[in-house]
């Protein structure tokens, strides 16, 4: 099956710093990638949808200036959490859509902001 | 406004018995429903799906049933195995879009 990787798998940073998370589709080209966050014991909440070469579409309530998304190639999308604060601590998961619109999820990145 | 609801946060089943996980939705524009399985600190893994034009899809031990009039779907696992213990998410897709709306998940525990 299709494989999606995320890096790093976990990160701890100080408040006010920026953190970049990478999402890669390893064996297929993904025209669309999705970024989700999950708080403990809650559902996955879609943050934004990104298409290769164009600006990401953010869900209501998600600050686009805080969560910068870049989808520079068909196999790589990045999420940068700018000026991170403790309330941004969460589990961030990406998914990549193939040409059948099936989404394959990465293993997730645990972000802890001190 | 939760468009996809999984009202049971947890379910405990004995090994070998049937596990039934339920999901309700409110939006009639959903055209595709999916079930994902998730282990802690991992991303969801696709399990099985069903189109809105069907009422049943089966794949090995897993069967998904869709009742459109009731806006309800269920996942049956039979026989249940200890390795099935995980959180199961129901997800729905808007017609014509690739966006998924997830339920809150049900934690399934299969005990010997």
C-alpha cells in the first residue's frame, strides 16, 4: 500500500519558536495533501487542504499566518507552526491523496511547546 | 456542529465474538464513508469504505453496513481478535470533494 512519512515524529520546542513538519508520499504522487490535528481523546480535525503549486485552503478557525503550509512538489508538503505557544501542543497528522482520492495517513508528529 | 458522530467512546468485546461499532451522520451530501483504525501515536490506517449508493461492503472479517434513511452506518468485525484493539474512526466525504469529516472515535478492546 501507499506509504506516507512524517518528520519529525516528535518535537519539543520553546514558546515563541517556529517548528516545521514535513510530510512525504514515498511511493506515489499526491496532488492533494491534508493536515489534521488531534487533541487527546478527540477526533482528527482538518486544518487545511493543500494542492501542489497553489495556496492551501484553510478550514474555518485555523489561522493561516500561524500555520504556514507549503506544497512545493507532488511528494512533499510542509506545515510550519510559527511562534508556537503551549496551546499549539498537539498531535499533527498529514495525509496524501492519490489519483483515486484515497487518503493515506502519515504516522503523525507530536508537538510539545514548553 | 458535529456532522459525524460516534456516540460510544468505548466498547469491550470478548475474543471470537462480534464487535459492532456505530456511526451517525447528519449531512445527506456525504457520498462516501470510511472506517479507519488507529493505534496510539500513529496515523489512522484505512480499513474499509462504502459508497452512498450501496448498503453493504464486506472485506474478510470486516463488514460495513449503511442505512441512508437513518443516516447510520456500522462496522462489524467478526470474529474479533485481540489485535483488533484500537481506536476506530468513522469518516465521511463530501460529494465531489476530497475532504473527510471524522467522528470522535470508539476505542475497541478485545479481551481473551
